[in-house]
């Protein structure tokens, strides 16, 4: 059940950002995100400064933007939600030029969409920068140094360790489905996909039970070997 431990976001390097203590980077990320969230939406130049600061850190870390940008696809659902807000929100309306047409949108919804998009983008970019410059094991050790509860750190550690195992299981199951003429992307075959995902959940739950029993048989008492505070 061992596998690669989910380092897909990490970009190997030896920059000063890579070498910085993980707990310090986590604190800086938390402070940056809280500052961005607390910044009023109308302070447009300040958000430009935040972006310049982030790009400076990325350049200092020597992480290519071509490595980070494709991974920002994770925020697409939030951007889609933000794009809908001007059309569904209430309040004073303004005319917005759109492809040669003028579309009436909510002024408050437009501002809310801007705030959600810019703050979400900055937060995602900052988080990806941390992930690209810090090994997952270092992140866990940093969280331990910050006195995060042991149980939460252990859960995150097992999540990182077994993420590739579960993903590989899913890949094999999808390959088996396609070999039997089932297309997981087709709505007609979504019931079969749902049953497959249900089977994967049961299999993963049972694996977790076996791992827990194996840990107990080896004297697990709530702390993993090598835990140090």
C-alpha cells in the first residue's frame, strides 16, 4: 500500500524560499490571506501591490509561472460563480458592454464578483507557491511546530500518503469500465460511474480500517513514532 506520496505540486529547487522554515512560510501565508480578505474591494491599487509581492516571491523561488498557472484551474468553479453574481444580484443596475451588446448587470453584484475573483486568485496563487516550495512532509512538521493538534496532523499525513493509492485505484477502475464499453463521461453511463465511486469509497474505508488495526497491533497510542514537539 506504499506509493508515491503526492508531491505533484512541489517544484524541486534550492532557492532561499525553498530553504525557509516551513512553519514560517505557513504563518506568512496565513497572514497574507487574512490581509487580502480584510482589504476593502475598492482599494484597487493595493491588490496590484499584493500581486506584485506574490510574483516577486515566485521569481525569488525560481518557480516558472508556466508551472503554477495550469494548477490554478482549481479555482475555476469560484470564478464561474463570480461571473454569475452580476446577473443574479439585486440593486442598482449598470450597462456593461459585452460583445457589441449592452447587458444590464447589478452594480453591487459586479463589485462582489470582483472581490471574490481577485481575493480568490491571490489566495490560490499564494497557496500554490507554498506547495511548490515546500515538501508535504515539511508542511506537516511545520504544522507540528505551530502546535496544531496531533490528530489533525496525522489525518493530513495519511491523506497525503494514500492519495496516490486511491487515485491509482480509481484509474484502474475507469480503465476497466472503458474496456467494457462504458464511457464515464457519458450521462448515459453515469449510474455505472456512481456505483464505481461507491465501490471505491467502500474499498478506501476498508483499507483505512486495516491500516488502523495494523497500527494498534504495533502499539499505536495516539502518537506516531518520530513525533517530536
